[in-house]
C-alpha cells in the first residue's frame, strides 16, 4: 500500500517547478530559432507553449483535472447549500480540461470570425479579435460569474478572495493576452516562411504564419499568456488545498500493488 499525502506547500512547489521546467524548454525553442537559427523541430513539437497537444498542453489538462477533483471533494464535504456551486465549478474545470486537450475553442474561431464581418466590408475579425474564440468564451465567463455569484459570496472570505484572484490571473492570460497576441500578430510586417528556412513550419498549426514565431514581441505575449494560465490554475489548486488545511483535513492518494 502506497500513500501520498497532498500537502498544499509541497504540491504547489512541485507544480511551479514543473511549470518552470516547461518554460525553460519553451524558451530554448525560441532561443534556437531567433539566435541560433536552428530548427529543433522535435523540441518545438514537444515544448512550444504556443502549440497544442504537447507537454505544456498536457500539463494544463492535468491542472484542470486536479482542480475538478478538488472541487468535487469540497462539494462532498460542504454544507448542502454550497454543494451545487462546487459541482458547477467541477464541471467547468472538467470541460476546460477536455477543451484544452481537443482544442474545441480553436474550432469555434472560423464561425465566430464570419459573424464579425459586417456587410462584407467592415472586418472586425482581425486585430484584437484575430483569435475570435475569446468572444463566446468571454461571454460564457461573465455568465458563469453571474450564475455562481451568490454561491461565491457564501464561501469563507479567504477562500473566495483566493479563487477570484486565481480566476483573474487565468482570464488575464486566456482572454486578455490572447487578444493582445492577435493585435501584435496583425502589427507584424508581412512575412514569408521562406525568409526563415530554419523555422519548422510543420510544427506550427498556422503554417502560413510560422514566420511570426521569429518576432520576440509575439513570442513574449503568448509566453506570458500561457504562464498566466498555468499560474492561475496552480493558485486555484493552492486555494482549494489551503482550505482543507484550515479545516484540519489532510488529503491523501493511496495506491496498492496488485497481486
């Protein structure tokens, strides 16, 4: 029988250490492209934070699932009037984990961009709304705050403040910095992938814009975006674990070896 105690301090330190390692690998990709002019295609596929279905994406999925599991545990132990809110939050975290792994939000972009074109002459689907999925997800975030507002007010003040802080950090990255990234991308001079033959365009989803990953300001924005998202989720996990600590509850994961 193996028993792993979930200490809030050690868990958060471990998660930040993993984030630091992923950030270092990501910066190594950028350094190789911008300074060394080396393709490092395998490392780009594996660690570039601007891409999907790689190690940073897997880490984000894991963080969402941990948040969802902790919310469910809180819901089981909470007074009856608070259980529904915890279940809602757990469901949202589980959906976002699925979204992170399957890129549902990316698939919403073409339809949302078409809706932003007015009379075929005024195109709002560029610049701030280049990554147009932020519009439906931003509206959904606002709606979620309204739905859970009364529940949030019933939570203990320290827990409520910590959850709101973690949510604000996450939304800053996922929505606001995503919009800034769209504006920065629009401001870049027209480019061509052939100008930077060492860039492994096959590693980037937008093959026609892989040249953008040679511009430090674009890399800086989407790097900060991903760091904010990861930090927000880790802060959420910290808040949920600290609330257990304050109530004198110790969480542990047990595993037994099969015979």
